[in-house]
């Protein structure tokens, strides 16, 4: 820390307000990763408060959004797909936000009044236009940053003009921001925020990671996950892979999805299957395994890139995650297998061709931005006045 920073922190710490929502697991995880990194870099000089913007508005139906999200992306994703694309223009974002303002605006203004900050940061795409309305209403002059958490297919809501800084994970996201009218100098291509553990664990030998988790050393390990919320048609994918009787150890992580966990625990398959619920050491798991079977969520993909894992993608949220598929496939970091049998074929192919698996792993690691969280924390710190 510089002498200038030390001097300033001795006088008064900088208050950061991180706004997110538990619509999926990635928003909280990303905000928490940046918060942890700011604590590591700046200690008590940075005070970070995390607030679920929709829940804390205490206004129906916004406070129900975290529970409604899995329903919205269900039903084969058709309702989500329609809503996503219909709202994915800047005029529509402003129209919808303006229409909701008379009802939701007072609650949002009250929320911001209850959480004063020197720097405000949004980790969600939906509330940004309304947040800018509220900031103007309250005459807030503190810097406002948006940390984009979609890799490629980025909704217009992330890029409502008026923020002081837009942090994006890829060049494709930067181009989307430019098309939305964001001033180029305010866009910073840095990467997705991920927990520091994913960087630190890379120095751990794979054998040590396996010992820590009680995994065998004598065969490849296939890890199957559906993100922190256990989303997507994971059960038929697991069944299809297990029924091929691969010469590998199979592990599936259900995340917070208790129904999925229960279904996997009683799944009748011809090979041993280790089933885990929600875990906090996913970085160690990714270090221990050889193949990752997952939905195309941006957080999981960014973590897998750092781990250098070949990817078998079995599902993607329509609209929101479709670009992630192309990002992985076109860079030869994985394959797209939207049917369970196709996923099983891909896994068997990778297991029987280790040279192909190694090449795909190298391409995956080439997409990694392992120090993105540190850079994001430093950019946000430099916003303070």
C-alpha cells in the first residue's frame, strides 16, 4: 500500500456499497470475491457492504426475484428466452425501468439512503437504469461502477449509460458496451471476478488435492456440476455417463439444490458415483479432476479456465449463456453436447484420448484471467475521491 493510501486510510476509510442479488449463485460469489480481495489489498481502509438490492427493497415482486429466478429459467427456458430478447435493447431497458419507477423508485431511494457509500458498485444487470434514476433523484455524486458478469451474451441492462466505470470480462462484452452507447474510455476489459483460492490452488499437486478429498490416484476423475444452484438437466446427463461404465471415478456436485441432491443419491447406475451437496472448496475439486461436465454458466467457466479443465457443456440458459458456448467451442476449450448421450460420448472420447484431453485443457487455460479479481479491486479503489 502506498504512503498516500496509508495516510488517507488513517484519516477515513472508504465505504463501498456492492449491490447484487441471489438470482443464481454467481452475483453474490463475484461480489464476495472482490470484497475479499479488497480486504486483502487495503485492509481496514476499505469498508465493503454487500446488499441484495431486490430483497432489501422490500417491495413485491422484486423481493421475490431470487426465489422466482429458477422458475423463470425453467420450462426449457422458453419464458426466459422470450423475456431476455424482448428487453435486450437500451430503449426497452429505459422504458421498463421508467414504467416501474413510480412503484419501485421510493423503495430504491430509501435503500440507497440507508446504505451511504463513497463508491457504489453494481454486480447485476437488471437494476442499473433504476439505480441511475435513484442517484439523480438523490443528487448522489459518488462514483458508480458496474461489474459485468456475463462473458459474451451481455444484456443491454448492464450498459445503461451514466456509470463512471464499466468492467467487462471479454472483448466481445466490450463491443456490446460500445453498441449500447457507453463511452469507450469508461470500459475496462479485465475478466470475471473469481475467488483467490482458484489461483492459489494451482500450485498444489493434483495428487495432494485428491488426497484431501479422498479421491483415487489411479484413474481419471470426471466432475459433473450444475453451478452453485444445481441447475440444468443434470440427472439424465449423469445417468448417461455412468451407464457407459467409463474407466474413471465419477463425482457429481448438486450445489444448493436439495431436490437434485436427493435424486442423485438414489440414482441407480452400474458404477460407483460420489454425490456431494453444496461445498465451499470447489477450487480444490477442480484441481483434483481431469474433465468437467457443466452448464455454461460464466462463473463456472471462468473458474474452469483457471484450473485448465477440458469442458463438456450440457446446458445453457437461453439468451444469457448462449454466447458462452461459442466462446468455449471456438477456442477449442470444450464441446457443446445438449443431449445426455452426446455428453456421454464426449466424456468417453476425452477419457480414451488423453492427448486430446491435454490439448483441450491447454486451450481452456489459455482463456483464463487469473488475476482479474485483483485488477477489479484496484480499479474500484482508484474510483474513490
